[in-house]
C-alpha cells in the first residue's frame, strides 16, 4: 500500500510540474513570438516606400545614366545605415542587381543575379510583396528578405507591369544571441520543418523530420540554405541532440514558420521524485510511530501479567523488573550517544562541504584573474608604446603620424574591450561568436601591435603569405595567439647575434598553417615536455606568468586546431599553429613584408 501511495505521489507531482512547465513555456513562446513579429512588421513598409522613390524607377528606365545609378547607391547606403538593415538592392527584370547599399564593399551585390530567389519572382511576376529567408548567395550570411515590385516612372501603381524589384535584407541574429541565455532549447523552423535559428548551434540547418525528395530539390534550386544537405535532428549524435524531446510550438510570420520551445523534462522528473521522497519519509515516520505505540502496548501488557504473577513470585518479579530497567536505561543511553554522534557528523559534513565550495570559487576567481592580467598586458604595452610615439611626433610637428598612433591606441583599447567582453561571456557560460577570420589580416594586426617592440630590440620581422586563408574562429583570440608566439620569438633572439623572426602563412589539405621561427638558441630538451603547462616559465621573475603558451594552446584546441613546437636543424625554434579552414577560400599571390 505504501509503495502504491509513493508511486501515486510521484505521478501526481510530475503531472503538476509538467503543466506548470508547459504554461511557463507558452508564456515564454508568446513573448518571443511578439518580439520576432514586431521586428518583421517594422521593416515591412521599407521596400514599399523605396519603390515609390522617383529615382528608383528612373534608374531602371535609364540604366545608361551612371550618375543617377550612383546617386541611388548612395541613397540606399544611407537608408540601410539609418534603418539598420543588412542590405537594400535594386534588380532589373532579369534579376541582375544594378544598385545596392553595399556597392562599395568587397561583398557588393552589384552585378549579382538573384532571379532564382522566390522573393524576386513573387514581386516581378505576381506583382505582390515577396518574403523569403535564406543564406546569402554572395555573403554566406543568412537573412530575411522582403521585396516589392517597382513600376515605370509616372505610372500609377498596379496599372502597368513592373520593371524591376527592390529588396531589403534583415538579419535575425540578435534573436539567436538573446536565446543563448536560456537553458532550454529554442528553435525557429520554416514551413518544411528546417531549423534556421536556434540557441543549439548543432540543430541549425537540420530538420524536425526527414525531408522528402521534392523539398530537398526545392531547397537546392533556391539555394535557400546555401546548398547544405539537410538531415533530421534525430540523426545527430546523442550529445548534440540532447534536449530534443517533447516541445511546444507557435506559428509565426507570413512564411508558416514555427517557433518551438523544448521544456526541460528533468524538472518534471525531479518534482515527481521530490514528492515521492517526501511522502516516503512521512510514511516512514508514521510506521516508526506505530511501532513505538505497539511496543508501548506490549510493555503495558507485560506489566499487567507481571502484576498477576506478583502474588506467586514477588521477589523473582522485582529482580526481573530491575534487570529490565537497567537494560532499558543502557539502551536509551546508547541511543542518545549515537544520536549526538550523528548530529556532530552531519555538522562536520556540512562545514566541510561549504569549505570545498568556497575553495572552488576562490580557485576559479584566481585563475580568471591571472588569465585576464596576462591577456590585457600586451594591449596595454602597445598603448603605452603608441602613446610615447604620438608624443614624439607631436613634438616634431608630425600631426599625421601622431594621428596614426592615436588610431592604433583606439584599436588596442577596442581590443581590450573585446577581451573583457570575452571574459564576461565566459562568466555567462556562453560560447564566443564564431565567424570567418582572415588569417592574413590577423597576422598583420599582431605584427602592427609589436612594431615598436621589434624596432626597440633591433630585430627583423618578416611576414610571408604563401597563400591567403580564412578560418572559423574569433579574431581577437587568433591575434592573441600570434602576439604570444611572436613575442616569445623576440624574447628568444634577445641575446642572439642574428635577430630574425619569420612568420609564414600557408595551407594544405583544408588546414591553415602558421609557422613562427626565430634565430635564437632553440628549446632545451628538459623544457619541451613542460612547454605548454600553466605557470611553467624559463623567464626571470616579473617577465611573465608562464601562461602564454598554455592559453594559446587552449585557444587553438578550442578551434579544433593544434599548437606544436620544435627545434630547427639550422638553429632556433619553430612554433606551428594548424587550424581547419573555412569552407570556401580564395588564393592570393605570394606576399612578403620586412619590418
């Protein structure tokens, strides 16, 4: 009977917790849905208004007039900046882009053809607003597209056939970033069930169910997700699909999107177990109380029997009573002693547990404080050097050079801000934003920050770019690794007659390879095995904490790369950073720079 009550308590509490979980999830979904719909509706009239601009129709009607096209480019650029949208662009009837807000960027839409996109055909052929979400064909950056038809100059809207299409691209990344603070999975899928926004990166561009061949072909034809092969989330490894269970959903937007929240089912189980445990404890206490009452009843019965036998054996009964009383006293004394021992043990356990928790907190704070001290030391050194140079240039009346140094100081300060932001992100247990990083630019930035130190040491620092490479990672962290390694190389040649440091970038088999070599004395054998251990250093006190290589190795490993060190046959040491490249890379000719 007791077991049945415990089981019933478990299921009753679990049902209540499940209902509360669902109601909380519904409220959260409603708030998120209102935010998304508000952003989508906010930009709905923007392409409609731009299509009414006389200049828009004039550019389509007189494409040979370059001045009008350039004027429209500038207008679209200003509108995009003020409206805070990713891009605004104008296409002719063939889908060719003839004007764009990003006309002066490396990823300009000018000349690109978007006739294959559904939002183009909806606006041009069906003469109605077009809506579409896709990964950018030119930028590889996803966004929400809204389009409107453009009619001939001076004509009433809808009386003549459209002569072009105006489109606006909106980024929805801010929602994904906001969702990362939620411990429960949140996802936004299209009408086919393909997840394109989620706080679980592994779920993106995977479907709720296996897609049909027709849907796969449609996604491939429109390049909606950049030609990715869409597979079901259920096919992911167990670790990556963790949390993909029962979910709540809510329709949103004009494209039959579904906003989904996956409530944490462990809360339901935990609530049921807690209720079952409480009931079990209460039943245990009740059974113990019943046992005590039963024992007392038996003792009273024994007393009555003893009184009946008193007449026959009074002396014998008194002896038995005395012996029994002594035994009970000893038993009670022993029970009290054991109870006191249990209380003392429990107090000691709680005290020890609190001390361990406090010690863990102090250790983590110490580790973070030491790491950020090391991370910020190099930008601070660069700021001081650039500031000294700026003073010198100002004294010499060289305002332009001083201004350049001040810009470097601004960049270094921004870099410090990025490092501190990363520390905050670590404290929130949030992964850093991952993006394509131009390794060549990262190398040039690191070399620029060390320029004054290189000159001060009288060293020659050469950069060789055999092939350009882009990797997926964090720019600030990659630059920090390069600065650590180049500074170590400069330290290694401090007392060397030949003070040369070479940095070379190349790639092979899908891996970007950065090697830093020096003309120093190399790495002693007894140092090699401890090289990447935290707090291990061969420098004098005050010249380093021994964390640079350990931190650099951790950063590279976090990007699925490796950091190795070896001695060169011709003398000196070589540190090699190997990081997987991004999916698409562009090659560039051999480039060498001497500083």
